[in-house]
C-alpha cells in the first residue's frame, strides 16, 4: 500500500470513528410532578427525537438558559416528536402526573449537554 492510500484510509477511519459521538441515546425516567432538563448549560444547537413511552401525555418546553420558557408541545402516549433546540436553550420535559413516566431520547448535534431533574 502506498503512502497516499494509507493516508486516505487513516483519514476515513478517523472520521467514521467519531460519528457515534455526535448522537446520544437514552431512556429517561421522570418521577411524578418532576421535570427532566436537557441542556441547561452553554452549548451549541441540537435536535432531539422524543418518544413518550408512558400512558399519559407529557409537556415539552424550550427554556433559554437566561430565563423563561416557550414553544410548549404536548406529546401523547406512544407519540414521537423531533425538536430543534437553539444554542444555549434547554429542553424541559415535564411530568405533571402522579405516575412515573419514561421517554426515549435520541439527540443529534451538540451532545455536551447537562442533564438534571427539577421539582
């Protein structure tokens, strides 16, 4: 193998090995009357596919880290929605029920996101 072919193979290998790090997959459980906050830190844009695997509706909000919230989405049971989130904005998933809920998250883009719970 000559040097050009070796270099090309090395570059392709490095590029494809980094692809999995641009996606985050998670099943997240949220206690009754609690919220899960994704991205309440300084970060770039990201998109997230949220699937409600519970039996009750949930509410999603976009919350800029400097305060406030906007763009509510009600997600029915077994439904999926893709949300594009601007930089420095968190996605808040609210559980206003008396039961624990579960959501499946698939995040693309900036995955250096904080994750936490809030009452």
